[in-house]
C-alpha cells in the first residue's frame, strides 16, 4: 500500500459495537518513543528512550515495557554496494534488517530496571512466566554447512562472508545463558534453500518466535519462506509450512498458527493454519488484493474477542478485523520520522493491544489529556 505524507492520520474509522476495547502499543521507526493509544487513537502514555534507538516492545504483566533497541550512535555497514573483502562478523550484522544490541526493560515511570546486551540479537523476543527470556541470535554457520546451503544471489565480484544462521538463546533474569537451540541443525540446506531474490548473506533470518504452553516454539525464517514448529524437547522440527512469502510474526492461536504473509510484490494477507492438516482455515486479504500490502516488517495478533489486530508495517496503518473480515477500527500513524538514509518514514514493526483489565494497566493513569501537547501536535485531539 502506498502512503501520502499529507493523508489523514490518527483514528480514521471505528465501529464501537464491533471492536475489541483496549489500548494499543506501538513504536514508530526512527522515533525515540513508544506510545500507548486508546480506542479514539489518542496517546495515553509515552515511554521515552535516550540511550537506545527503540525497535519493538511488549507490555509485561508487571506494567513494565520490554523493548528491543540499538545504540543511538551505532555505525552501519553499506547495504547496497558489493564488498571487496568479506566484512567481519561484527560489521556484517549491522547491515542486516532487524539488528539490535540491547533488550531493555523500563518501568511505567520511565526508569530502566533491567538490560541485556547481546550484539548479535535481532528482531524478536519471548518472556517466559519464570522471568527467563528468549531471543534470536545470529551465528556464523560451520564452513561445510555454509557451502551446502542452496539458493540466494550475490552481486558481481562480491566477496561474501560466511553465511549466518540463527540460534534461539534463552537467558535467565541475570542474563546468564540457560539454553541454546541451533535452528540451523534442524533445517535442511537443500530442502530449505534461500529464496532466489535474497542476497546470500544469511540462510534463515528468523524474524519472529512464539512459544505455547507445551513449550513448542514456532518461528518464521523469512529468507527461506518457512514457518516451522520445533518440538518441546527442541530436538526436531515437527512441522514446516512453505506457502508464504517473506512472512512475519507467527503466533499460536490455540493449536493453530497465525502468520502475517507479506506476499509477493503486490499484496499481503493474514492466514491461520492448522498444522495437523496444513489447511489454511482463515484468511484476510485486501479487496481488491492490492489494497493491503506491506513488503516487509508487519504483524497480526489475535484478540480475546476473536478479532485480529493487523499492523501493515510499511504504511504505518493499524487496523482491526473481525472473523467476517470486516474492518472495525483503523488508525494511521501520524509520527513522521527519518530513517537512516534521512528519508521520511511512518513504518511500525509490530503493534499489540491490551485489554483495559490487563495486569499492566491496573490503577494506571490513562488520561489522554496528560499528553494533550503530543496529541494536538499530531492531530490526535
């Protein structure tokens, strides 16, 4: 979906009788803040970051915000020009999408209460009930596996570094590693090739993880167009799905898997899959198809009502759809920032909605008038 810098912003559509009441968390790319908005699209709370460039966050039950981020002065390696010599690992990862250096937990008042630094972590995280946290981490593949992985392309005369794979690393509250899962040992270098249109820098590019009550891990590997479930013992992949394209944000919905399928160069969709049958049991797409599209980032989360909150990431459009595929709420990002190239951006990696009785919001001041200046300046009041 294309977007205009002069378009209407904030709340653009709402059917109150059909929407799922709550507060929506979002972090615009290039912004120094993360925002919580009400159903009228007004900011009710703001977290301001000064030591990191925030990426994507979730509210915890204790009321804290857990946020991925990168050093504010982090240098990045060039992405478009071929390198005359392979970049060292430390520089190579800085040119990859979704790269982060820090996982930061901030309380409601804006104080940092916990941090985990890992300069190979990226994209997503999962906080367990026991306080442990899992993050994807880039690792160099063994040389023999690097040579066996099929697919991808390289620029003319480009000298490529060794391919990167993904580990899933679980740490405790002290930042100590307690478990490491090598996803590259569970996939097949021939049967799970890099897509032909992808630069041969990484094999998998895990951009989303979720874990169910059994301990089974679902993950999305964008570079191979794979969504997969790792069994609870973390010894094998029990299911793989390859009918998406560049997908993001796999989540458990009961025993099913919901995915934001970014699609080809014209349209995206949200799909719910039954892993036992490989059947796609529910789909949302634009009407016409081209009306809904985000070529990268983005996500979708199932709400308690059965509705789905969708983040069309590149356009900064958040909307809620019901099972009948009717849009019942829509909000357009008014926060225009600059990306690393100095270009205007309204993109949002992912968004989440929390019910009014969520533990994180109990006894919290959620009066939008406390943020009247922000709301007025951005056309939200």
